[in-house]
C-alpha cells in the first residue's frame, strides 16, 4: 500500500472529513465536532507520517546518486520504481547499514511489485 495514489487518496479523505467537521461546527457550535477534527488530524499524522518519514531522510544529492545508477540499466522504469521504493522504505542511514541478504530480498520484492500491473 505504499503506492502514491493510496497516499493521495488518504490525504483527500482526511481533508474531506476535516472540512465536513469544520462546516458542521460552524453551523452548530457543538464541541463534538472539535473533537472529531482533533482526532482526524491526529489519525492522519499517525497514518501518513511513517510513509513520508523515511523519504525525507534522503538528501537531494543522495537521491540523485541513487537514480544515476539507473542510467545504465536496460529497464530504467523498473529501476527507478525500485529506487523510489527504497526511498519510501528506508532512511539513508538505515539503507547504509542493511545486510546484503535483506537488501537483495527487498529488491526482489520491489521488482515484483514494480513489474505488477496493480489492481487494474
């Protein structure tokens, strides 16, 4: 479920829920809508933060270095998909300390996911 469309859909759903509760609060002034807003924002942070956290631990230079390795690959699309999956799954320091077996296993799973057409 680390696909970008899944994350975007979650963000839109959270925004709709928050907007609805704000509208209801403005109309009724009931405190239960403030509770809903706070809980929705808290749940959104709890849900979305791990998905973004590891991605932002890579500097732009480190990302471009990883993407340069795809220039010589025959199938650049799958290579870039695997690298993007790596950005989402691991922070830079964590990536550097991975053992070879775990890294190969991750790359194999990522390649299968990237080669798959998805649900549609």
